[in-house]
C-alpha cells in the first residue's frame, strides 16, 4: 500500500511541475513588463512626451518579450510631471486538451 502512495505522490508532483513549468514563462514575462513600465514612469521627460509615443514604447517592449500586447491595450495618463501607465492583456497557455487564459494588468506611476 505504501508503494501505491509513493507512486501517486510522484505522479502528482510530476503533474504539478508540468503545469508550473507551462505557466511560469507567462508570469515571468509579465513581471519583466511590469518592471519596464515602472522604470518608464520614473524616467524624466516621459510625462512630457505624447501618450501615443509612450504607448508605442510599451507595446514594442511587450512584443520583444513575446507578449500579446497592442497599443490599444496600453493606457497612458499624464498629469503635470507624473505619468500613469496601465496595460491589460490576456495570454493563452496551451496544455494538451486544455487552454488556460491568463489575465494580466501591469501598471505603475502617479
């Protein structure tokens, strides 16, 4: 009986590692985008540039990270010398027989 429990424990651990390994890259890339957005809001002069330019910068960085973000997914609000940037997007992760839709919303500023 103990052998059966050990096999089950190893099987469950394997499933956990497989799922975690499939989801981790999406969360890691989102974290990198979050850090980029935070750095961008702290960059002098960003609030003075046109919002479309900032949107394009964020969308381009997301594209470099392999994230499905377009300029329309990026919201830029400038007020005086400060700026707030928020991004909303959905990323699909494929598993055999199942697709997980992850909703992300990195933001920073003000």
